[in-house]
C-alpha cells in the first residue's frame, strides 16, 4: 500500500508567530487523522517553533530546501544536519521555484537528494514541465529526464525511501490545476519510467504527489485517481480551514 501524504509548502510566507498560530490550529483540527501523513514545511526561521507546536501530534515537519554538505563555509546555507536537529523528517528538493530563481540543476538536485537520504530525511523530489515545454509537446520527455537525472546513480533501496511530487510549473500559483486525468496520466508516465529504471515493484510502491493549485474544491477529484497518492499544497496550505479540508479529502 502506498502512503497517502498531504504536504503544505508555506514558501516564503509567515513570521514565526503566524506560523505557530497556523500550526496550532491545524494540530487541533487534524487530531483524528490516521491514514494520511500530514507534513508542514514552514520557512527555516519557523521550523523549530512549529516543531514545538506540533509536538505530541501526528503532524510531521519538513523543510523547503537544504544544502548538500553537512557543514562548512557556505554562507547563507542550511544543512541536512541542522534541519534534522530541529525535528524535520521531510525535505522538499528541486521545487520548480528553486530550479527557476536559484538555478538549481538536475545535478545539484541529485546531490541534495542523496545527502538528504544519508541523513535519514525523506526527500519530496519535485519534477514538472513548464507551459512552453507542454506546448512544444515535450512535457513527458522533460519530466522523465528530470526523474532520471535527479535519481542518477541511486539504488532501488534508496529510491524507495523518497516521495516524488509532480508539479506542472504552469499550474503552480496560477489557479490552473492540471485536470485529474492529465495529472494521473503524468503520474503513470513517471511510474513507467521508474519501472524501467528500477522495477515494477518499486514503481508500484512509491508515493507520487500532485502539486499545482490544489484547493479544497479539487482535492477529491485528484485523490480519486489511481496514480495520485497525495498533494503538495502551496497557497491553500496557508489557511487552516482550507488545508484541513484538503487533508480530509474524500475519495
Ligand atoms: P500552489 O503551489 O498550490 O500555490 O500552486 C504548489 C507548490 O508550489 O508546491
């Protein structure tokens, strides 16, 4: 059985006080959630406090990025050791905003995924095509190439520990969700490529999340798709009522 995961990517929003408030509200409203793993990914500055706020709950903590070294003279960077130290179990890697604004390449993402796994963190490895790539008819080949390069030189045992998030760039923050069919189709393409690279066993057992304008009113249809195991939610994760509804999706 693949795990169901709903992760909130808070991006560069919320001061520590606001972040703690949101986490406390979610802790209250999600007290009975059992079969879905809920992950909150606040900015680095709020990780410790949010971690404290969700203590003694089933909600998990994740970071939005890491550097691929344990420590060193890397001004401004945060290491996997540091996010573990504040209680993170998950880390988002290769988000399209990092690829676009911070020039993260597939090779850098590959290093980050490997380092995260070495530190016992679960990477949420993001892939997705731009509108231009979709219009040129190269959406599938783009995503397959991101998967292959991001997982370069990794063995089956390690890859089984990570989560993949398909986030079409044209759907992020735009209000344009991929239709459930389109999303499911790409998830199936990702599964086929994993099956070729590794095994059908691995491809059947890895959780693949969808991300891009996930909202309370489209989550049920997305989660009803065979290949969609959860969601990586940006904007709608900043509101506790909305995010609670997303977590409590109906299939
Ligand atoms: P969105 O962001 O839900 O605001 O579209 C998703 C993401 O970037 O992870």
